[in-house]
C-alpha cells in the first residue's frame, strides 16, 4: 500500500518533524527531503529516516521504490545529489 503524500506530511508533523528538521538532522538540503517525500527522490538514507520517524516500513510508504537498490548491492551513488 502506497502512503499518500498528504498522509505522510501529516504523520511527520504529528511526530514533531518538518522537512527542514529532517534535512538538518541528515545534513542534506531540504529539496532532497522534499523530493523523497513526493516520490521524486531516490535517497534511501532519507527515506529510511522518514520511515523511522513515523514508525513505518519504507516499503509500505514507497512500495518497490527502494528494494531495487538493495538488490544492486546497497546505496545508489546518484541518490543524494543535493548534498
């Protein structure tokens, strides 16, 4: 089940997080976080942090999006261009 962007943003806010706070904690630009939230970014590290913050599995939020990186041996070297 794919999580709707509005639901994701709502759950982040309920957990006390904004995209700015996530970006600061991860040391990335807010645009990187925004792209992941809206399904345009490919940063598995950002996606995993978001999932942890809201207590959800990455696969439930973005089904199939990050599993291919694991199959290829881990991190996508192009995933966090905004850093």
